[in-house]
C-alpha cells in the first residue's frame, strides 16, 4: 500500500512538473508573441456638422454616421449593466479571464453542449475591430492574443469606452450614444436603470433582442440583467422592483439617417472634407464643420414631398442655392435615404428638356433679339446638314401665327425655340452652355435647343445661378467654416465678387420674360407652363419648366433663392399624366414658404439702359381693342421700330 502511494505521489509530481513546464512554455510563448504583436485601438476621427443656425445635424465617427461619447458621459447604470452581464471580472483580468474559461468548460462538459461563452469585453472589442465571428480555433487564438496585447497598452477605461462606442444595436445603430437616441430619444448620460438594461440586452443578438422587433425577448433578458445587478449589489431591491415594472417609451428614430437631417447634403459635406488634406492633422482631435444648410427649407420641401408624392416608386431630387453668394441651402437626392443613398441631384444625368431654353434666349438677346422678336409658330420641318428634323409643340398645339419671345418662353414653344436656335447657328448655344459650366464638347445639333444633352440637376442649378444673380457666377459651396472642438479656426470661406459671365441688362430682359410663365393671359390656345401655380405665389419669380417622356423639371428663382426640382423614375419608365404636376406644386409651395418665412421679396432693379412699354405680350406689338397688355422691356439701343417711334417722340 505504501509503495502504491509513493508511486501515485511520484506520478503526481511528474504531472505537476509537466504542467508547470508547459504553462511556463505557454506563458513565455504568449509573452514573445504579445511582444511582437502590434495592435492599437483606432484613433477616433470625430466630425460634427452644423446647419446655418449652428444646430448639430450629424456626428460622424470613424467613417460612420454615428456619435462618439466619452466614458464619463455614459450613465453608470449602463456601464454596470454591461459589466454585470458580459464580464463581471472585467477590472480584474488582463484581457482573458482564464477562471471564467475553466468555468465555461466545466459547465459545457456537464451539459454536454458548447453554449457557454467566456469572451471578455476586451475580446469582444478586438473581435469587432480586427476579426470576424467564425467559430474556429485559429480565430479564437488570435482573439486571445490580441486581447492580451491591447490590455498591455491601454487602460481599462480606454478599452471600455471604445467597446461601448462600437457595439451593434440593430437597425443600423452602432454605439451607446446613438442607441440611446434611437430607442429612447435621450443621451447615454441620461438613461435610467431600466433603459440601461434594455440596451445591454441587445448586443447578445441584435435582431433577436431588439425591443422594437422582439419586446418579449428583450424583456426576458432585461430582467436577467437586473437580477445580476441586484446580486452584484449595483442596485437596491427597491430599484430592482421599480425597473422590473418600468416600460420605457420606445422612439425608433435614427436622426443621422432621417431625411429631416439632410443626409444627402451631409454626404456632400463629408466628401468635401475628404478633399481638404490639411484637415488630416486635426481629425483625431475632432473638428466642427459649420455648413450652409438651411434645415427649415429642407424640411419644408420634405413636408410637401410627403404630401404630394403620387406613389412610392417615382423618385425626386431638389437643389437650392442662395444666388448672390453660391451658398447651397439644401440638396435632396431621393425620396428615402435609408432605401437609397444614391444622390440623384448630383450624380444622375438626365435630359433637361425645355429648362435649357433660357440659355438659348439669353444668347439670342445678346445677338440682337428683343422680347418682342417674332417667329411664326406652326408645324415645321427643319433641314440641317441635309437631314430633316420635325419637332412638335406640346400636345401638337400651335398658335399658327407670329408670336413673341415672351410668349415662346411662357408656353415653352418648341418651334420658336428651333427657329431661334438655327437662326443663330447651333454652335452659339453649345458655346453658351459650355461657358456656363454645363459640359464640354457639347454637340452643336438642332435638338440641343430642346434639351437633349444630359446634365445633372446640380450643374443645371449652378448654371441658373448666373441668371438668378444678374449675370455673375459664384462657385457653389457647402462649408462656411471649420474649427477644432476647442473652436480654433482651421478654415473659413472667403467672400468673392464672383465672375461676370453675362451683361446685367440682357439678364434682366430674360428674367422679366421668364416671369410670364405664371401669367395665364399670355395665351393663344395653350396656357403658360406655370399659370396654375400663380395662385400659390405672392412673390415675383422667374421660372422655366422642362419635360421629356421620362423627366419633369422646374427651375425657378429671384434674387434670394434658386430652387430646382426633378421628378422621374430611376429605370427611365415613362411618366403618366397624373404624375407630371406634383414637382411644380412642391416647388411653388416650398419657395413661397421660404420667402415668406424669411420676409424676403427682392426683385431685380431695372438697369438704366432698359426701358419698359405696355404691349401685347403674345404679338409683341401694340394691343388692339380689348387685347391684353403687359410691360415688355427693351435695351435703349435695341428698340423695335414701332416702339422707337413712340419712345423717341416721348423723349
């Protein structure tokens, strides 16, 4: 018996020695590997975007539209909830909890399954940063090594802060700050114990434990966490009972992605920031970006879009500028950012249709035409370079008489436009469009005058800015200034006098003619294109519409605002008759609301070299008995003979 006992003791000593040797080898190996590993917690890139009233509209962190919050700004109840349910010994281990691993192994052996988890908060954090969720021995080994490496370089609070800002909470939400805002409409620092446990329940299985998708599952896990907090003496019995019975109201709104926070505009600003290489030295400290965004205008457009959108399939984009500065007031690239981040206002090239005609008529005015210049509008076949071209008016309606430029603009008469285009020579319009930034190598062909050359809504709006600003071009911009989080100025937009690309008098003649699109009296047998909008407007505006089988546009402005709207289908599906008017209505109501809310009503001052005279706007001649008249405008050095006769007589 004694000999047997000595033998067992000897075996135990040998086994213990082997265990010690192996453990030493493992520790040395881990130490060597850990020394050679070079993993770091990513530096936090913080960008905050503000609108033109300095309201925060976006927090952008490490390439995601999300907020980053310091540990001291996270409620203690939320921190306690995560530690109690995820990693009780968080502040005691060095990245890997070997005691917990042994306990998990024993538990799995007893149950005959492998469901017990033993990952620490540090392991979960590095898995999200550097690895994947594949359940392989190799991945698990890397996870252990990286966790130990990270713990050797960073404090527990630094690791916990990074973890709480990167975990996923379903519905596209990362980090506890945005999760708090999304689910409860409050900051992470303001959470109650009950709310904290609801949030801490989600990461175990975001789609399974989301309180919006599965309130029963979330409640069950919430109660488990509350029990753990009670057992860990983090909360009192009274708080436990109160939290068990508490049912917080759920919000379910991600403000970073909602259209009301102008997400398409946000994307454009982030793109601009990425082009500013000098900011790289400051991004890790955080920058505040003050933009030109008018959130009230943005949400006014969205309000009317929701009110008048005829169906869920048709798309929409809008682009608004302050003409005298080039400030971009808002950009809306689609009906639903969460479904499609594609910005149709800046990326989609479409045929502008008749919205191209003002540049044709500006060219004509620069080459001797007047508002009263006439052509016969009737079915016409044109011949150009030995080819026939037979454009038609809208619904094949023709006045079959001489009509003025004012009438042609008001009713968007294609025959008048084509005669003007070919009279000047197609290269004239091509050159004008190029000089106004609408493209290069634009084909000088007959159909160019009817808007067949594709452009983006952004480029079209920027070209119209020259018209809206009396011939002076300003580069459009989105950023007013950029500072550090300590308000040190890094960048500020410089004021510019702009570049004159057209004479003020010619622009005035064009703008006053384009006001006639609202005048239902400028009519032979078809109403002006915007006459039905006149009842919605109390301000003087210029506008032009454009339509193809697949696109509808309206661009309109005065000195204070320029707003362009496009509607159509992404797949170039033809637009039905009942889908053609809603974009115009949204434009009219939105621009009227903007001007009224800001108490703006600035029309253009008539240049000294312009005169006005009452004429029949259809014929451009003196009115007959009971014929409608309105003021037409002329350069003093380019007056029709019949006007010149009276004008000089009056002088």
